[in-house]
């Protein structure tokens, strides 16, 4: 199946569906990224508040005027600070001495925490700083620090750090829930958009089916009720169809009147010429007969051109072929020629039945004139023939006669050309088929028949 990648040729339904799906996905993606960022910020704030609690406890112990408190080791009530390399650390550094005096939690072991002030992190409200650093085991830590001045007691840098693994796990859980929720929401939005478009565009699809039914010959007007914004279009199409039928009928009437007006004087001229026996009367009779044949030929083509332009013409091929078989069996009964037809029942001609009968009838008549014992009619669809959106089928007429030399086949299809004057006819039969087929966008080809005679292949447009 070929996928159409050109958005300019997409249907309205496809455009609406794709645009709704893309826009919904973009909006949900932006919303998801924003919510994830807000949740991460909120998680950092909560984490900093917890670290700040321990920081304030350490600051309170440092600032305590009690000698007893200053002599006691710092106790925060958190077992993680006692386990080596647990990921939870505190560190107090006296900054006003000759050499920094550092006290730290047991969990920090022999390692040291880096200072955020040295990395250029600006101080926040109250002089506190927060940020991310690499810990003793190269794990990412969230650290808060604050510098306090106790006067005579000295200046201290107090730091509390903890691994970000719990916070990252919390954020990852939220993001997973967010992805699942937004994926389901996106699927629901796309599904609702599809249902909405199906409901909204259903009148247009019904209108299209109505037009297609008329084109296939299954209806004459667009019926049914349509919404207020579609109903005027359906009404205008029905008026256009009515006007088209009126034009076709008027043209048919005018063509018929012209045929009658021309044929009657020509018949009078021929009859008058028959009453006299002279060179002049023979010439008049000959030329009048030619004029009558030409008038008949071109008037038939005019009628055909009018019918081709009509909307909704359609004819079943199998009944036409069966009727021609019965007719020509009677015509050629004396010669014992057997006519047979093998036509797929689903094949329908997109055009007037009268034109189909004339095209196939001329070919079968021509085959019957030259056949020895049999004439076969077959019709099959052409799966690969799709020209300008039209499907085609092929009608094949085979006879077991003497056939026709390749160099004479093209000449046989020229108007008025007769290759054998001993056979009845005007030389217009094959040219009529060629012209009619061309009007419908089809073609006629002559080839050698497997039965030994001539094969005529007629390609015509098929009705869906």
C-alpha cells in the first residue's frame, strides 16, 4: 500500500486528525515538561528544608552559650550521620584560625565537603547557599551551607549534605506517573478527535457517496437530509444535474431533428436519380449515398459525444454481450457460425448502453463476416489500468477466419476504408468503434487470434 506523504493532497479528515493529534501531543508534552520541572523544584525545596533543619540545629549548638553544650559532640538524632559513607554528612569549619579547624560527622569518615562559596554559588536569604556537589564516593549530593559569626567564639562555616537518590527516586516516580497519565490522556484526546471528525464530516461523506452513486448510474439525484451549511451545496448539485440532463436531452432532440432534416432530402434525391438511367443520375445517386452515409456517421458521433458528457451513464456488459450473441446467431444461421460470450458478471461500462452495443456489435459483425465456424466474445477487468482515476476493462472478439496481415490492420480502422469489396458494408464499422472508444478514453487494437483469425481488443472505462 502506497502512503501519501504530500500534505497538500491529504483529505480534510486526515488534515484535521493529524493537526489535532500533533497539537494535542505538543501541548501535553509542554505541560508535562513544565509539571516535571515544577515538581522537581518543589522536591528540591522540601529536601532543602529538611537539610536546613539539621543546619539550624548545628548552628544552635555552635551559638549556645553553655559550656556543657559546647563540650558535647553534635547530636542531630539521625542515624545516617553515624554510618560511614551513608550519603548523609555534616561538616563544621572554623574559618578565623591560623588553620581551619574542621569537625564532621562520622559518616564523612576522612573525606571533606567542598565549599559552595568557593565555586561561586551566590548566597541567598540569611547568607545560606544551596547546590549540588560530588560526594566522597562520587555520588551527587545536595548541600546547604551557612557562615555564622559568634563574635569572640569565632566564625564558622556550617554544611549539611545528603545524597539526592531519594529525591531523584521521588521525581522519577512522579515523571513515570505523569507519562502514563498524559499518554492515556493523549490517546483519549486523539480518540475523541477521531470520533468528532467522523461525526462532523459524516454529511460530507454522504454527499460524496451520493455523487458517486450518480456517477455509477445508481441514482439520479442526491437524496437525504443534510446540515444547514451542506444542504445548499446538495441542492445546487441537484440543480446542476437537472440542467445537465436538460442540456443532453435538448442536444439529442436537435441532433435527431437535424438527422431527419438532412436524410429526407437526400432520400428524395436518390429516389429521383433512380428514376433515370444516365451518367448524371448515376453520379448523383453515388454521391448522395456517400453524403447520406457521412451524415449518418457524423450525426451518430454527435449523439455519442452528447451521451459521453452525460453524468451517471452505466451499462452492464454481460447482458449486452448475451443479446448480441442471440442476434448474430440468427443473422449468420445459414453459415452455421457459433457465437459465444464469456463475460465477468461484475463488469459495467461507464457510458451509454447504446454506444456499448454499437461498438461490440460492429466488431462481432465484422468477425462474423470472416469467421469459418465460431466467434468468441470475452470481457475481463484490467487490474493495472488506472488512468486519471478510471478503471478499465477489455473486451476481446476472436474469430477463426483468414485473419488480417499486420500491415493492413491499421488501414482497416480508417474511416471508409474497405479491404475487400466482395464483402457487404460501408467501411465505417471499425472506424466507428475507434471513434466511440476514443470519446470514452478507450482504444481499439487488432491482433492475431489464437483461433487463427483476427482478434479485436477493445479497452473501455469501467463503472465502479
